[in-house]
């Protein structure tokens, strides 16, 4: 990627109201980030937002320079070094920042996640699973949290581990894992889609969890209470067509209820690394299932989108609705409906939800 286009790619990814799905659709429609940036103000104005502000080019250049000074690099989703598991997502993160050894991202991966306040036995099992899976040739992915995440990373340092963080790759969180962070940066990979220097926020963690599962062939849950972040990662894995493994625990321990429920719902009951390897072996070395390409064609004229704009806005509500259902009900050309939704997204008036659904913001 030419350096000018790399900056444009980063600017587009950092521009307000441009999420992964919108980014993908813009690239599919205009062919390049540079061309999409030129069109964004016009599209946002048509969606109802004037004075649309693009991400600053000098800020993008400074972020790339700062990352290079840390011996890191930004990898765009169109580049061959981009992790194959993430590339296969319906809407991959447009850019990831990487510290450490990016060649590990081309290897087969398995995610191990679980409770922050993990029991001693669960930490020991996470350690054992991580070591054995590493020696079986799998890179261990986790989220650098305390508890199960930390145990999994520590055990896999010698064979390969990837820490996906919720802030910038230069931000250590939690602070108590500073030594572990330094070791992973030296021997493994620290990865994030967030801008450099950004502190982790609650809304970032589901995005981090989506990357953890997306990188991996499967997700192993070792202790997880109901409504824990580990269950969000498991749901992401399910949505992405990944395998889900869960370690059973005592029904008297609240930290085991989430994992036990996953087993009831069909997750692979996991007591050893062999339970995991036996399921994954047939798919290792093969590609990931690629998503369908997004529509490329814009409406023939802006007037075509304007003609159905009021109908689209009337059909939208606070509850998410599938875009395919909108197209069916409105009996309108798909390209025109998708264009109106894109313009409303850029204006910040509607938002995407999982399952190709949209609603008012």
C-alpha cells in the first residue's frame, strides 16, 4: 500500500460515524479510501448532516509515525499481512495496530478467556490448556485481563500468544499486567483497532472481544459468570461460525454458571487440550469461510435515493430491523435503500446492529 493511501485508509477508519460495515461499503462503492474521503461530506449532507468533519490527515500521519517509533506497524484489512481470520469477517476492522512479531498472526489460533476473579484450579487448567495447545501448534489469543487471560498468556509466551487490548496498543491495562504486557510485546503480539494512546472504555471491550474470537478457530471459556464478558466473546464466536469450548465447573460456584450454560447450549465440554485439538484438526491449515461481497453499485442517480428517502426514514424505528426486510417491504431497488442508509449512518442518525440490522440512533 502506498503511504498516501495508507494515511487515507487510516483517516477513513478514524472518521466519525464510519464503523467497519460503513467502511467496507464505502471501499466497495468507491474503490479506494482516497476516493471515499472525497465523497463523505456530500453523502453526509444528503443524510442530514452539514459541516461534516473528516479525520485530520496530519493526525493520521502522526499516529503512523508514533507507531513506527514503537517498532510497531498498522496493517490494513486489504494487505496480505492482515490476519486471515479477521479478513473473513463480514466487516473486518479496517485497520489494526500491532506491536511485536506480526508473523504470528498468520498462524492458526485458539482463544482462551474466562473470569477475572478466577479460582486457583481454573487458572491452573488455563495454564495447562495454553501450554499444550501451544505445543500443538496453536497461537493462544486472549484479552490481557487479570485472571484466566493472564494465566493463558503467561503459559503461551514461549510458543506464541496474542494479546488483544481494548485501548491503544501503547496503553497497559490493567496496570498490574505491565510486566506481562512487556513480555508479550517482546515475544508475541499486542494488537488493537483503537487509536494510539486511547484509554480503554467500557464500550471498547465488545469490539475487542469480537477481534479475539475473529482471529481464532475457536474460543475456550474457562470459568465465566452469567453476563460476563467471556460470554460476549462466545456469542461473537457463534456469530462468526467459530467453535465454542467450555470447561465445566461446580454448579455451586457462580463463576462456573456461564460456562455450564454454554455446554447445555451445545458448546464442546472441555477437560483437556485433546478435546479441543480433536475438534479443530480437520479445519487446521484450511481457509476461513469468506463472507459474501457487499453490493458495489450505487443508485443510477441521486434522485432515485431521494425518491425513497422518506419511506426509508418512516420504516426505521428504535428497534433494529433487517435491511433485507426493509428492501422487501418498500419494494425499492436495493442500491437505493443501501445508499439512503449509508447517508443516514454518516450523518449519525442511524446505527448498525449485529445481523445486518439498522435502527434510529
